């Protein structure tokens, strides 16, 4: 990856992405136009990404959570997101199967990439979510703090009690109790009050 696309998407790239994503060639051309308009260099930096994310969550600080999402989009780890990385991730978060979305979410929570989500990693991401949605959203009593929310997720998912979530535990836990998925997502956590601001900004 890491290639800087030209003003028009190359036909071979268009065909490749149409095969790798859930988007049609027409949709890809529209996404590409928007990406180039917002990012003329063809490479989106972490700061630019944070700035975009902040518009969807005006009542809180989205910068930390945006860092985690950026890292997951930046599949080659070069500190920039090109159009291919952007649209591949977008395809999963917006139109992927439930299992694809959970795989993607797992990689975001697994901060060190070692295949296990620790309590500390989960707490760090959940704290970022709470910071992003701001104080205006009323949480249930058993999710009133990031710590409580993290503990709730681990109670449901950590079947072997080793204080770490494997990918299998993560996916199986979500299948057993779909409500857990809501706990793991940022787009649903703010509820209806923020729905309009979040559409298109944090799917999945």
C-alpha cells in the first residue's frame, strides 16, 4: 500500500477494489472523489483523521479513539492511510458480515497486536469511547464508568478466566449475547441523541 493515487483511479485498481470490497465501481469512484477532495495528497495523516472524527462527536474529545481507529485502518503501519486502506476498512465497518466486523473490532482493541485483549487494553479503548461521547450521555448504572463497562464485557466474554480475551472468546461471546456488541461499539453507545451526528462517521 502506501501508493499515492493520481487524480483518477487507475482502472486496474478500480477493478481490484470492486473485487475486494462490498462497493460497486460507481460507489468506489464516488468515494475516491470525496477522498481526493478531502485529502489532495492521497495520504491521510493521523492528525487529519482525528480532525475528521472530531466533527462526528462535537460534545467530547474524539482524538484518542480516532488514534485507535486510525491504527486499524493503517494496515501497513506506515502512519498514513491511502485510499485502498481507507476503502477496505470502510467496506468491513459499513457492510461487512457480523464476524468481519468483530474481527475488525478485535484488532482495534488488541492494541499490541499479540492476539489477546487484556483488561488494560480494553479499559484504554473504553476510556477513549467515554471521552469521545462526552458527559451529556447518561449511561446505565452498570456501565457508569469505563472500569464498570470493561468489567461487564470481561464477565461475559472471558470464559476461561485468564484475564485476556482471545479472538475466539471475543467472537463467541458476541454471538451468545448480541447485546455485548453494543458495549463494544462506539456508534451505538451515545444513543438516539447523537444518531444524526454519527451517521457515516463510526460504523460498525
